[in-house]
């Protein structure tokens, strides 16, 4: 009797703790409420199954407890019970997977007119690239990565000369505009994650992964690496600043393009060479 009561109390306490827990998601700041809804649905389904399984265990402990004179009966199979369990499990799994598949389809189906923003991860910092006045990003290649060209941009591609390059600084985005995030890594696995946006994706060396979102709230949001990437993984931080469009364009005008940075580096390199001679 005591064991059955303890099992029921554990099940009830676990569900209630989750419902009334003070630890919950950060306030949503993007269009991905669907992700919150999908996770909540998964919690309800798994919570119900958890309670049902524990309650069944408590029932078995109570119903089939040892008593003098009772003999156990061996029942090798029960086809009716097996069918009920198979059908119930299939319905539960489908109820969890179907919403996730629908949201995943939306997650990777980028709307027309979304602005492309490139995010590059490396041990242990973030770099960003935004399209210039031509509205498109130039090509890049990992073989071009160097101290002078840390993002590996193609210096012979005219489309990349006006690209805005952000290093060791915050990424700014306009409010209410869809953004397609292109993700690259030049060393190990990273994962670009902003909790308030509910959007994250692994960054795989040699590949370009992507997702999209629309910022829905102004503010400054912390960027985390959600993939264990080495000794300084926890310090791989940055910030995304979402602001009104006029403020975003004012910030963008102050940033330097790839051509300007390359010219500045060339001048610095030439000056250093002359001074060394």
C-alpha cells in the first residue's frame, strides 16, 4: 500500500511541478510560436503517458501484492492488451511527430523577400555578413580564410565587395522583416541559438545550413552556441539587437564593407612592410 501511494504522489508531484515551475522559456521575440505550441503539446502527451504508466504500476503493486495462499498465474501473452498498447502507442507517437513535421516544413521554407544574413562560427567567436547595396551576398570559400580575410570571401567576386562584415561586434536586425540565416563553420560543429527566437541550427564545416525567422520585438538578445565546441564553448557569446527600421539603417550606414576592410588591411600591411625595411 505504501509503495503504491508513493508512486502516485511522485507522478502527481512531477506533473504539478512542471505546470507550476518558475523555470520556463524566455519571452518569445519571433514568429515561431508554433514551436512553443508543439513543445507544449509534446509535454502534455508525455506527461499523460508518464502519469498513466506510473498509475498502472501503482495499481499492479496494490492489486497483485503478496498475500498468503494466493498463487501467481503465468500468462505468456494477451493479444487484446498488445493491440491496445500498439494502437495507443502509434497514436501518441503520431500526435507528437505530426505537428513537429509541419513546423519543420515551415522552418525551412523561406518566404519570398527575406533578407539573407550569414553567420560564421569559429572557436570561439561569431562573425556576421550582411548584403550591401546590391542586396545580395558574394561568394565565399573556406580556402580563402586567412588573417586578412577571416570569413573567406571571394576577393574576385564583385557582388561581395559591398558586403557588410561584422567581426567581434553585435548583429543588428530590423523589426518585423523576415531574415534567412545562412550558417557556416570553419573549424568544428557550432550551433547558432537565440533563445528568444526559438530558432537554432547546427553549423557544419563544409556545409551551409539555414533557417528563417521574423523578429517581432525590439531589444537586445544574447547569442549562444548550443553545440559543445571546445574549451571556451561557454564564452562563445554575442548579441543580436532588434530595432526599428530607421535605427537599423542608421547603424548599417556606419558599418564597413568587405572592400573597405580589405583596403584598410592592405594599407596597414604596406605601412608595416615599409617600417620593417
